[in-house]
């Protein structure tokens, strides 16, 4: 498994726009091999003494922190999927800012790829 993680500040008033944006765009990741995409609206995001999620994305009082991740079966599938999305010939209206604009400031989004090192399940 391989995980792409994202944290962003979304204007609280844009919650419905964010959900619509995610519902439209997230299917591209599934089409390119992701096994699951989760978008999570913050409802218990405490302020930290040194750092926290809000500080990491410079969230203002009228913004909510969103924590999202994409699960891939492996890094090779993720790398191939991301390469397709970043290629010059990629043209999909689900990811086109003209037809599916981001309802948040993408410059303050933080993201990265992560290789799991341990997993515990209740199954």
C-alpha cells in the first residue's frame, strides 16, 4: 500500500462546494488505480502550543481544516497514476479548474506521499 496525504484550509462557507469538488475530482484517482479516497471535514482540530494542523495551512477563523488521503495498492501504481495526471496530454474535465474549481487556496495545501511502516486492523 502507498498513501498520499493532504491537509488544507477550506472556507467554512464553501463546505458544500468542497464536497461537490471532491465528488467530481476524486474519481480520477480511482480511475488511475487508487483503492480509496477519503475527504474528512475537521470537527475537532485543537490549537497546539508549537504547531498544529491550522498553523500548518495558515487557516483563518472562517476556515475549516480538511484532512484527506488517497490509498494506492503500491507506490508504482501511484507513480503511474500521478504521471498520467501530470502529463501534457491529460485532459479531464473532472480536474479542469474551469469546470471544477478548487473552493480553497491550493497554495496553502500541504501534501506528501507516505510508505506505511506498520498497520493494525480490527478485522
